[in-house]
């Protein structure tokens, strides 16, 4: 006995701490969860001001060279294109011809790029294969095609190893003044850049044919740029089925011209603003929650605000701006900040309530878009090739009809783009200096990975603790049998005992497998011809239930002891489920933080609260009924989003990689969800 | 033992003394002879100007120095730079070419077929190749010493070519050689005045007089292409009377934008009129007469055959000017353009292979000009002219495929240029029409190319390698020892619309100290070289004796160099893990 006491005392402090945590697992999990949620709410307060990290960028250090001369040239192009719109007949080919003519007159190399819009496909496993050379299905899309026009300026000093890309989506058929204006901005910059001597990187101007959406043409061009198909499968860009009777037009080749690796890409758009001042919207979220380097956003923000006097905004959840509780939370934080300041004037935590609300709305939108994994614009296509890209959307306070107003707008927009290009042109290395993992709380404020991970870690921390404590408890529940076994030294028995968790792991695995099957189903369902979303959806539900039954029949029923409910069996099951959650969330946080964070917010309380319904029903106490209600509510809450989003996915059919990423999100959430859901269901 | 040693040292001393005496005698006698015949050394300077279709102007300086072989004339030189003579002697250089280039030669706009472009278009950065007159086992040692000497001579990091990972020994495609050729490039070397100054020092007049006085640094570095070249040939005396000795050709090729067109009214879409320029408007200086030591000092203005053809067409349309033929008038002042100085000579290319239009060269001698009356050649355009330069038979481009941090592919694509529909018929072997194309490519060791993945596509159809590749020589890279070299001799069927090659590679995992500074910039794969041996880039002129005295024109005429075409370097970015420590990423 004395010896054991000594050994207990000799236990290392970390072990003692672990034991302490395990014994108070409920308390620990409550504290951690609250702290995690609190930390998330505190993020707008902790946001830091952005700063330009790469010294080579030097934004705004050179005075702008864009003058009214370029603007008036751009106006000519705009006028000519607008005239075309008045007679829509044959506007498509002619507008390409006009743009190409203007480009080549500037001395740029011009080529057309023909592409087929991809069908709305739902490729669940596309995410894993990555962007591949566009091997298309030989189906009816042959007749549909769009034409991108690409102009390249070869840098006078450069060696053509790097390029900067300008993208202007343009719909020749339906494009209004808006789109021609963005073309005008790009053209004014382009015409300036053909003459400057400081250019070290090539400039590629892609006029993306957006009649099949803005994303598809850019993605198609990037695919052909990076992974061309040499063999005959895709002879799209060689065939000369071209109707242009213009002599000049026939000279433009359809072979893709290349420059070097892309340093950065800017997508330009113009929107009708209904605000009081000229604003510039920045869209940065690419597929799967990837963000461009923060420096790119920084230079755009710096130049727009300090040089061109534009107001910069990023996306926000507007409903959050008006919500009462966020406002009151902001007030609480404001007063807290003031209090902290009285304690130590050096701590600058306080932000005003209005700022907090703004920050929270932006943060929420930033989190949401990253978690969704669907790019917020054509810039998303670039991130798949590791090119930093953002979409800039100019919006004007009044209409563009007045010429002086329009000139002013073109001048400001052009100067902004010129400044950004000049900064990126200065770069010796690719963007690497600043953050890639961040959340924006305003155009000039960000939360870095080091800060937001704390909140997430706190939120997830209870999972292993609870899992371990549950497991430990089940071991303690039948100590007598264990003692017996050790006494009789029944080797087999003790082995069986210690490997008991395998059964529950198997159950968890089966449930996950079911989840995976269910999430793969939409792909096959979408292959069914001539079906509307509602039938698709019902077929899907039916199939998933069917597969669940089959799985249960095949795999689960042999181990009928789950229904036998031996004491403590459910606890092991729960601990296995929680562990798998923990591993899944941990992995997910590396891949896509926002998804993991939202997933954790939904799952962690549910996972911790989960308790067999049957026991609750039997228990009849107030506490157990409360717990039962909580379980059901949480279960339902966390289930519908998945169904909703998958439903959306099936209806809208995100194409290509978007579907893949979306898929990824759905799959993970779904797998976890279904596991828990089924677990709860099986208990009841 | 001690006695033996001392005896030996004695003997050595005697030998050394004897040698010294011999040497002294030799120098004294030879210097006398040098004085007698003006050194047998000669120097000539020339400048060729040529308008390009894209409103730019090419200026090509050519300085040629010759010296008889040092063994017959001793160590002293009057005109020839001593540093070069010593270098040739010490490292037994038979042939050598060093080029510093900034910017790209635009084959599509500036032409890729005439002798000028195929000799003077060079890859960006530094390129050095040399042929040594030593046994093969010693070549590497001599190369290393040569790189260090050149590095010191030209203020450049040519010494990095010393490492065996940076140079290679091409055998098949680059130049006929017998294992004593070495070739190395530094694609990222920046070129600036610090390289030009030592290069100018090799000229007898530096940039104080003669044509080199035009080299106003801001103007020549403002250009779109800048290539400074030094080429050495040396041959043992006795082999050939004319060519024996050392020949040094220094050329500077710049492509400049005449500034006038921007200052005038804005360039509008309708008028394609070429900018008018003069030497003083391009360079900001005039030619203050010739370098007095120079044997000849000439300026040429070349109008290439596309332009001449276009002008003739215009002429024909304008009935008014029909009487005014080119041959008689030399059309220095016609309805299309005006040359401000009357040319001393007009050369017209005869019998172009294609039987189409021929190019015209105006020659101007600078000898009669002086400080008080400087030479300033101007070209004024009167009507818009649109033409295109003569293209190489194939347009070649090389690019990277794939994205990501692990693997990718290098692709080379060949397409017939616009001028020729399909591949030009050139070579008929066994009744089959074929075009021979040589490709030479060096890949650094950290890009692990899998040569077995070479795929060949002709006309978008995958082909077996044996169908297209006539000969191939591959030396795979060795980690940290030698680069991978691929040389291919292709036989493409005539009339093919396209050909493409792809090679897969893995990006090697480098140790942290193997990254260069600014590691996130990526690594450059040096330019690949493609040549068309079945095409001769040469021009024929009728008058002979004048041409032989002119280095530029005789180069044009006798150039039997193969048709070289560089595919510009590409950059591979490696993911740098070590850099992340500096800041959160």
C-alpha cells in the first residue's frame, strides 16, 4: 500500500492535471465551450489594422501616369461598343472584333480563345482530383461556345517569366453600359501600359465572354493556359468555323498565347451603386475558403482610399447590422473596453459599438463565404492555380450617362488599377510576405490565424476530455469483472475487455460510411435525365433511407448487443463518436477553418449533450426531459443546414471544382451529422 | 638526396634564364616588325539601322578587331585589347561567345529568318560558350578558369558558371564539336552599364570618338531589347593567311522606340504611319566623325524585303511614280519616305531564294564628317506603310504545364508561322518531305525531368517517338553534380500544322541553404535553343570587294550559321517552407 501511495505521489504533474480535468469533465467542457463562443464574439475587438508587409510593393510611391488622353481613347471604345448594342444582330462577333482591333492597334498580341461552357455538373469527387485538363464529355454542348479575347503586352524589360492578369467579364449580347465601362477602365490602363518603360512583367488582358456566367470563361481559359490538351480530343481552338467577314478578324489566331507564371490577377466589374459615394467592393474568397494574400487587398485598399478617394467595402451581412443583440453585445464590449482602459491605459481593446456591429457583420459574412467554399467571383478560378486574385467592383453614385462624370470615373478607376499593377510589378518574389489565413472584419482590419485559432481550440477542447472521461467511467463501471479477470488472469477476457471500444468504433465507421454513401448519391441522381429538383430530392431521401436500412441489416444487426444496451455501452459509443468528431474537426480546421468553426459551433454542444433518449424517457426527471429536448432541438438544427445546402447544390448545380468544394463541405458536415443523428435515433 | 635536389634546382634556374633571354629577344624583334607593318592589326566600326514594322528601330553596332597570332608578333598590341589576347593565349580558346542580354527578341515582329536576327537574338541574361584547343580531359579546368577571368573582366557573375551544375557539353545540336565545347547560361543575370563599360574599354576609341560615341547610356538602356556580345575566334598561324590570328567581334544590338511618335498627336487607330526618326532623336547624340584608328567606319540603313516589297506595291499603284524605279534612283527620296543624307552606296540583295522582293541596304561613310559637321541620318515617313518581317519557318514556344508545388511538365510547341502555310518544303529525303529541327535544352538538376515521359504530338495526334525523332541524346541530371541535357534532332513531316512535346518533371526538395536569395522568386530554367539546320540565313549581294571589307555585310553574306531561335526561359516557383518562419503565413 505504501508503495502505491509513493507511486501516486510520483505521478508527473501533467498526468495529475489530466486526471483532474477528467474528473471535472462537465465543468471543463462548459467553461471551454463558453470561452470558445465568447472568443469568437470577441474577434471583432481583437482585429488588428492591416499593414503592407512586403516592402517591395511600395504602393502609391510613383505618381500616376494615366491621363485624360487614355481616357478619351477608352471613351472611343466604349462608344463604339455601345453603338453595337443598339443593333443586337451579330453584335457578338463584331464586338470581339472591335476589342481585338483596339488591342492590336496598341501593339499587343491578340488571340481569341474558344471554350465550351461546362454543364452544371455535380462532381462529388472532383475535389480530390484537382483541376485537370478539360476532358469534356462528348455531348450536346458542342454547339454552345463562348469566345474570350486575350491581349498580351510583352514587358520591354522583362523576360516573360511572369505576368499580371486583368480580367473584364463582358457579355456581348446582354452587356450594358456597366460592362463596357469596365472594359473602358481596362482599356485605358492597357493603352498606358503599352507605352511605359517600367513594366517588368507581362500584362494579360482577358475579356471573358460572360454569356455563360462569369466564372466559366475564366476557368476555361486558365485550364487551357495551364494544362492544354495536345491530342485531338479537344480540337476546339484550331477549327476555324468563323463567320467574321471582316478581313482583320480572320487574322486573329485561335491558338492560345502564353506568358509566364501569373503573379496576380484583378477582375474588374462595375455595378450600379445606390449609395451616397463612389465605392469599391472587394471580393476575395476563392474556392474552399482560400484567400489571396492579404498584401493584395492591402494595396488595393491603400490606393483606393488614400489616392483615389474611394470608399472601400467588403461583403457584410446586412441583417446583422440591424440586429439588436449584436448591438447590445457591442455596447457591452465598449463598456468593457473602457473599464479595461481605466485599469491600464496601454491596453487598447475598446472599440465603439457601431464599429463592433460593422466588424461582426463583416466577420460573419467572411466566415460564411469561406465556409461555403463557393468563390464569390471569377477570381476564384485563379486560386486553384495558386494565383492571388481579387474582384474589384466599382459602383457609382449616379448614372453613367453624363460624360464628364464618366470620364472622372474612368480616370479614377484606371489610376487605381495602374497603381496596383505598378506595385505588383515591383515584386521580385511572388506574394508570400503577408497572411494567407485571415478573416476580414473591415477592409482595413483583419484577424489573423494565430488569434482565431484560440477560439476554435477552446471550442473543440472539451471533446477529447469528455471522450476520455466517458471511457474512463465505463472502465470504472465494471471494476469487479476486471478484478476477477486479473485474478483469474484470463488473458483472452482481458484482451476482449480492453478491445471493447472496437465495436463502437465499428458502429461509428458504419454510420460514417452511410453518410458517405448518402452524400455520393446526388451524383448518380443527377445523371437521371429529365428530372426536376423536387423529384431528385425525394429520390435522394428515399435512397438514403433505403441504404441506411440495408446497412443496418447487413452490418449493424449482427452486433445486436447495441440494442441490448448493456450498461455503459452507449458511453463508449459516445466517446468513440466524440473522438471521431474531434479528429474530423481538427483536420478540417487545417483545410478550411471557417467550415470547421461553424461545424464546431453546431456539433460540439450536440455531441456533448447527446444522451440516449430512451434513458431520458425512462428517467422522467425534469433534468432528463430538459436534456432530451435539448438533444432533439440541436439534432434538428444541425441537420437542416446540410439538407438545405445540398438541395441548393442539386438545384443550382455548381459546376466543376465549385461543386467539389461545396461537396467537401457538405460531406464532412454530413458525415458528422448523420453519425450523431443516427446515434440519437438508434437510442430512441 | 639533397645533392640531387640542388642539382635539379640549378638546372631549372638555367632553363628559366635561357627562356627569359629568348623571350626578350623575341619581343624586341617582333615589336620592330609590328611598327613596320602597322601591327597587322586592324579595327573597323559599323552601325546598322533598320526600321521595324512595330514602329521601333533596330540599331546594331559592330566593332571588329583583328590581330595576327601572338606567337609571331610577340606580346604587344597596338589596337587589339591585350586582355583578350592574353585570355586567348592562356586558356587556349579557339572560339568563344559571350552575350549579355536584357529583354526578349520578338521573333514574330522583328523577324527570325534574316542573318541579323538569327545571329544576334540571344537569350535574356548571360550566355557563354567556348571551344578549347586542349585535350578533352582538360577542357573543364580551362572552362573554369575562363569563367573566372571573364567574370573579372566584365563585372558579372560569370564565375557562377564554374560549377558543374550550370554548364553542359552539347554534342549534337548546338555546334559541331568534338567534346571540347562548353555551354552555360545565367538566365537571371541583370545587365547594366557596369557590364558595358568594360566592354567599351576593349575598343581603341572607347566611346570618345567614332560610332561608339552614340552610346548614350540612358537612351540605349531605355530600349526594348539590349544585347551586348563579344565573339572571339582564334586560329593557329600558318593554317590560313587571311584568318590566322585572333578576331574579336563586339556587337551591341538595341531596339529602340523613336520618341517622336508619343510627343506628337495621339496615336490614333486609323493612321498607321511610322514614326520618323534620326540618329540624334534616337540616341540624343550625333556621330562626331570616325574613330581615327579605324580602317573603316560606316553606317548602314537596311530596309528589309517585306518593306521593300510593300513599297514597290505602293509604287505600282501610284502611276505617277512609275518611272521612278528603285534601281536607278535608289529611292532615297520617293513618295513614301525620305532619307536626310545621300547614301554613298546602295546594295541590293540579289536572287533571294524565294524570288520575291529583296532587301535594300544604304551605305554611308562617316569618314568625311567631323565634330563641326556631325553625321546625322534621318528617316522621314510620308505615307503609312504596313509590312511584316521575314519569319522563321516555325514559331516555337515553351511553357510550363500544371500547377501546384510538386509536379508539372515542360511543353514545347512548334507551329508554322503565318507566312508559310504548313511547314515549308525544304528537305526531300527518300521521296519524303521532311523538315529538320534541332532542339537543345538544359534543365537544372533540382527539376527532375523524367525523360521517359517524352510525348510527341504531330497535328494533335500522339506519335511514336521513333517516327519524329531522328536522333536523341539525353544525359540525365545528377543531384548537385550536373544538369540534365536533352538534345533532339527531329524530322517533322512537311505540311504539319503543329507539333508539341511534353516532358514531365518533379520539383526536387532542396535543402534550406540551396535556395538562392529571394527564394520565392522561383528558379529559372535556361532558354532552350531550337535551330533549323536546313535553312541558311544569308543574303547575297552583287558587289564584292566593298562587302568583304565590311564586317556586317560580309557576315550577312557568308553567314552559314544555323538558324538559331531561342525559346525564352521559364520560371518555376518552388514552395519555400523555410520562409514561413519570418511571419505567420
